[in-house]
């Protein structure tokens, strides 16, 4: 699927097939993330891909914005210390959030191009999700 076609056909999806993601899809999502640009090339964004059904159920208890039962939840986060050290104060305060948005877009459009729907979700309890997926302190403290 061409990029513009993926952009035009993507819609936030809130109900999902009960079907795991094939490894090739997960690999493509990882590649999309790793090839996302970041301001000053600071690369302070990190990603955790959760596929375990029990953990997805737990995450959903702390994520009111997350509808349906997706095959995977992709937790995007960023390390403010890395942003400051590599990109300066602007990266720490603003650009790391822009960088996460760019990465999210890359991931959603890659998934869409491979026939996999998604929904961005911002309504969740950040500290709970950080704890459930085991984010290091220096990342979860910034939540
Ligand atoms: C930053 C951001 C946060 C969002 N958070 C949520 C959310 O918590 N729950 C949800 O169901 N949709 C969420 N959405 C999806 C928007 O509601 C959706 O993108 C918008 O209504 C446009 O619909 P479309 O994505 O189908 O074009 C979010 C979208 C963005 C960009």
C-alpha cells in the first residue's frame, strides 16, 4: 500500500479480531519505530510491545481510552534525561513529545499499510501503565 493510501484509509479502530499479530508485522512495526526521526537525532523515545493477553487485560483496567481487545498494545515513552543530554532543554521540555507523536504516526501507518488497524490512546493512568510494563524509574518518573 502506498503511503498516501495508508494515510487516507487509516481510521481509529476500537474493536479488533481475536487474532495474534504475525511476526512479520511486529518486525515491521519495530523497524518503523527505529527509523522514526527525532529532533537533534536525540533518540530518547522507547517502545514496549505488549502481546500477552493477561497483561493486556491488566493494562485495560488503567486505560479508559483503550477500547476493545487489541492483539498488541504498543507503549511509547521517552527518557527526559536522554532528551536533555542529547538535544538540550527544548528536547527535554517539548521536542521529545513531538518525537513520540512522529514515532506513533510511523507505527500506525506501517500497520495500516500491512492491513492492521490501530487506535492511538492517550487516556490512561501513566504511572500504572509504567509499572505494569516495567519501565525504568527515570522514564516512569517523567510520566
Ligand atoms: C494524541 C491522540 C490521542 C488520542 N487518544 C485517544 C484515546 O485515548 N482513546 C480513543 O479511543 N481515541 C483516541 N484518539 C483517537 C482520536 O479520537 C481520533 O484520531 C480522531 O477522532 C479522528 O479519527 P480517526 O483517527 O479515525 O481519523 C487519540 C488520537 C490522538 C492523535
